[in-house]
């Protein structure tokens, strides 16, 4: 039987479990940690029951010695193994084309509604992303929740530079704004979908006030606007930017966009948004009514405490329909903040994205996250923000950086700065504006390439 999407999503029950707007803020302030854990535990048990119905988890958990009934709640979660993208790709290879982690049979005409997208393929072959109506709409709601908390309102015109096609990002950002805010949404997409020159013209013509997207491309758009003679604050009046900021120099982005306030949020294609900044901009609040987040040591897999870096391992407490997610290792690294929230929220806070552990390179015994290297140069006035790291066949490490001018002392200054901050000797190659674009593919990809490893 064909079901209506919103009926299948169960909006009323969905909002009871995952409130938005003022109801969310009240929940975040008034719910104790014990009460929150009880809510999480209730949702988690439903997810475990659903996961046992999939071939993927039957295989994964049985290999770890788990049997149905062993996991009675979140207190038992560490008895279950962590999995990552490689396990999903193995599932797809054995059960093409969707794998057996979704828990549905595409040959069955009466299977429940499935929303299908893919990852961008940044770390390899694109992976299917699968959602039921409920899990999709919770994902949309959580992002809409953060957008509203950060200040998006009905008076805003929101310009999105997230990509479309089969990739999940642009579609669910559009759904989040349209379903859960009252703002006007302008779906521009990447520079391939809408050329950068045309994008800044659209911002001017339609009075864009908010931009959502990845920081790398937003810097490129600011440069294009300047090249077109458009003046920030006059021709383009953006007041707010929300996107994956990572370790970007937000003050520099604010200056490029005429004083626009920048907000960070974090999520991956499989899980949707996991955490986001509030108006206090003091770390990213984990959406703990919808996610159970563990931070595990990259090497040992043991839990790490506040102030220590670890892999983000996520359990989606709302995905008890299509593709349950229990202990998914994103391989994205962060750390937990300590101290109280200025907003009075009883939610954990994290630093945001610090780098990828599966993209980490070990140079002379030092772990280096390529994404975090560029921001170390932000104090150099000539640095334009674009860079790429290169590891030579002999293990030598170099940073190719775009600069506005290159005096004879600049390479040495940057080498010394990186050596002091990374703890290893780094070669520096300086290029003009746009000189790294063929390597980073910043105009064509949502997430630019930051590492070229020539070791094979």
C-alpha cells in the first residue's frame, strides 16, 4: 500500500520525541541528565529491536558474540561492535545495489517508504544513504531546529550552496528550511550547478540575508563578488552564515561578508546533523534527544574524557525504520567541552570537526590532520585561505598555499610557524590566487581535497 510521506513520518509523535523552537529550548534547559538518559534508553531499545531484523546487524553482532536479548539498554552499548563505512561497502558488495543494512527488500512492492540518496564519494565510491519517512523527517527537523536557534526567521532569504544530484546534503538542507522554518529558500547548489558569478548576482537580486554551505566555497564566492565590483553590506547584505566551519578562521569569513555572523554545525550523510552551535557560540550542542554520541580514542577505541580528541561514534536514536545506525564510526575527530552552557542547556557540547582519523597522516611519528593545517596559517596576512597538503613518496610533507604576495622572507616565516605548531619540519610552496584549485577542486566539490598522498 502506498503511504503518504507525512502520515508515515508521524509528525505529532515525532514532535513529542524531538521538539523544535521554544519547546526544544525548554527541554534542553529543564530536562535533567537522568531524565535525558531515560528518554534515550527508551528510543535506543526500539532501534536495537529493529536492527536485529536486518541481515547486516545479525551478521555484525553475532560475530561479536551478541544474541537477541543481550542488549537491554544503553548501559550495554559497549558490548556491541563499532562499524564504519567499510562494513557498509562490504554489505553492498555482497547484496547489491543497496546492501542489507536498510532492512527492506526493494523487490517487495509493499516495503515501507524509502528515501534514497548517496554520499559525495569524498572518501571513495559513493555509498547509498537510506531513510524511512520518519527518520528522514527527524533529520530535517533537527537541522531546522539548529537553524532557528541560530537565528533564521521568516523574514530571511536563505541562499544554499550545498550540492544536489544524488548527494544527500542539498536536498535535506532544502527540506529542513522549507518544512521547519518560514524562510524563503534559494537553492543555488555548487559552482558547477550555478556558476559562481551567477550565484553572487542571485544574492544581490533577491536580497539574500543568510547563506548556508561549506566555508571553503563561501570564501570563493566572496572573492567572486569582489571581482564583480559588488560591495558587501550594500549590494549584498548577508547577516548570517551557517555551515561546516571546522577549524576555519571565522573572523576572516565575517570580514569577507561584511560582518555576517558565522555559525557552525556538524553532521554526516548517514546520520544527518549531530550537533550545532547556538547563539552563545560556545561549542556545538549535541542533539542528545536524537543521538547518543561516543568519543573513542583513535588508536585504542577506548572512551576519552573532555578535552581529549576522539573519533565520533554515533547512534541515531530515531532510526528505527530504515537503516538503523548503532555505533557508527564517522572517523571524524572532535573533543568534548567542559563547563556549563551560557544558554543553560543540559546538553553535551563538542568542539566541532577537527579532522578525519582515516585521512590522518603520520609524519615522523606526529599525527597530522590535513584539514587543520590551513587554519594554522590564518595569522599570516598574505595567506588567502586556500591550501593543500602533499606527502611525497619519501615521506616529506609540504603545504601548497595561496598568497596575495610572496616576499623572499614569507616561505621561511610560514615554515617556522608550521614547524612550531605541528612539531615537524614542513616544506612550503607558495602560489597565486587559484593556484591550488586544480588539486583541491574547490569549484566542483562540496568538500575540497586537502591531502595529496604520493606514497601510493
